[in-house]
């Protein structure tokens, strides 16, 4: 177990720690695989940016991930669904008084049952 970090981890550092732990490696083991000093691994895990480009392919291989996964620091963002007329109508209806909302729900439910 290493000593606690004195500086907060950057986004990339947190990602690298998660990848290393998922691979079941200690900092020392990863450093041995890469042929670097363990302090380098610790530095990378505290950094906000990835290590030098010449280290990345070996690092990805040692962690058993693709270069894309190694460079990703956040889940891919999904594109928001387009808002159609139905969504806009229900958003507007949600702002109405409860009694009017209930009437809209009754009409919609009747239309759905009629199929």
C-alpha cells in the first residue's frame, strides 16, 4: 500500500489509477513492466495529462487496454435526443395546474388504449 497523495489527482491520473487497479498491478509492478522508476508511475497518476507519447503504447499494452481506452478520461458523451413536438407538448403540459394535467393524462391514456 502506497502513501497517500499529497496533491489531488487530475482527471487523467484518476483514470490511470483505475486502469492499473483493474489490471491488478501495483505501481511497482507497472513500473517494472515499463522499465521505469516507480516514482514515474506515481507522478503520472497525480498528473492531469498523460505521460510522454513514446511511453503510451507500452503503457497501454502493460495495462491490457487499447490506446483509445488509455487516452479516454471520461465516458463518451452521448448526443442528446432531439426534442420532438410530443416532448415539447408534455413539457408545456407539466407546467399546467394539476387538474388540467389530469385531463391531459386521461385523454392520452384513452388514445393509447384505442391503439
